[in-house]
C-alpha cells in the first residue's frame, strides 16, 4: 500500500499557470497519479497577442496544450484577472495549484485573485500557492530576490488570514537550471575545462528534478499530514556542495576541471552591477551556495514535513542520475 494517506477518491486538481516551468510537470504528475485534472491557461489568441510571447514560444505552448488534451486533461481558457472564470474553474475541482511565475508580468501578485475566488467558491479543500523554491520565511535574502520572495510572503499571509487550507512547497533548487551548469550562473551548460565556483564551494545545497517536485507536490493533495504545513522536498541523495558536484562530474568524465573560486565580495558586486536577470540568479546562487539557506536548518515538525520521508515509494531522480543525461 502507498505511504500516502488516501481518500475514497482522488481529488479533482486544477493547475493555474499550467504551461509554465513547473506547471506542465504538475499537470503531468496529476494525471499519472490518477487525479481528474484541469488546466487553466490563457487562450491562444490572448497568449499570441501578449508582448512577451515569441512565435517559437507560442508554437511550443500550443503543442503543450494539445498534449494536455491528448492526456485527458480538461483545458480551461481564461485569465487570473477574470473573477467569473476563476470561480467557475474552482467550482469544478477540489484542490488548486498555482504555478504562476514571478516575471515578467508580476504574476505572483495576481494570486490575490485566486485567493478571492477560492473564498467565493467555498469548496476548495487545499491551495498550493506558487512557491517551489526556498522556504521564503527563513533566511536573509538579497535584492532582487528579496522583493520576489516578499510577494510570496504576502500570499502566505493572505492565505492564512482568509483561513484557506494550504500546503506550501519548499522544493529547493530545480535541477534544470543550476545542476545542469554545475551551479554556475552564467554558463550555458556543464563546463569542459574550467568551472566557476562562488564562495568556497563547501555549503551544502539541495537539487531536485522538476518532475519529482511535481510528483511530491501532487501526492500531498489528499494527505492530511501536509494540511496547513510546509512540504520540504529534501531527497537525501541530492544534497551536495558545489565542490562535491564538481568532483562527481570529474569522476564520471575522468577529467579534471580547473576550479576558479569567486569570492563573496565578487558575487555581491555581480548582484549589484550585472545586467538583465543576472542579479536575480546571482542572488539565488548566493543564498544557496554561499549562505547554505536550503540546508542550514532542521525541519520544525510543528510547521513542516519532509516529502521523501512521507512518500518513500517515489523513486526520485538522484543528482548522479541527473548528471548522466549530460554524458
């Protein structure tokens, strides 16, 4: 029998932001775990007219939506700013997952509309707001990351204030970005000869495959043990320092990389002076790889639970297996 505490039937799940970075994996996991699954997405016409949508993105998005249809997902077209659409979607389901992104359109703030719709609908038994990263109420974060997490904190506060049943997911580092670059910020992939390591490379950090983030998150939907708790995703085989990641890659490739260490002062300078989105990613790396903010605390059982302990049946992708994709 599964370790999950099951109800008589799997809850109906709604994923908002279903075509995004985490959203598409939540939809996939929900279907695989047997939940009647609904996906709220912007209509193709509205998405195509959006200033941040490129033609290649539009084509990929349309293909993804078609794959949802093929998998039996109930695709609902609408916008989080449309109260009527949101409430109508809520009435069809039991559990709501938000996977709205923090950029480019400040979508995190729009989760207040989701909260209002949940209150109006009155039937939602669990809400998973868009977090999927650090435990946002723990640690001192630097700008511009700090402002993004402040918006997530506001959503947590609003959820609690309204008395909405919740689970907050702290999934740590998604493997696709940092692990595929050996924790480098500005690299295009895993290095061939030299590797840039911020700080001394010794603090431990946690890397989780995005599909596993989604699987653990969906398994929590009907689990009373995760009700009004933080679900920490900390697979024990995925806790590595950057130095250990580099050594593991060297062992796999039988190569020795030249390690170039970037001091904390240099990283702070990059946060303050780099163009575009780089300051955000450097601030994320600083928090995880210099300050160790994914691993420098024990889980308080009064507020949190650990996913790999709750669901030992999940065969998660280890860091070592993830790296094999790049050999």
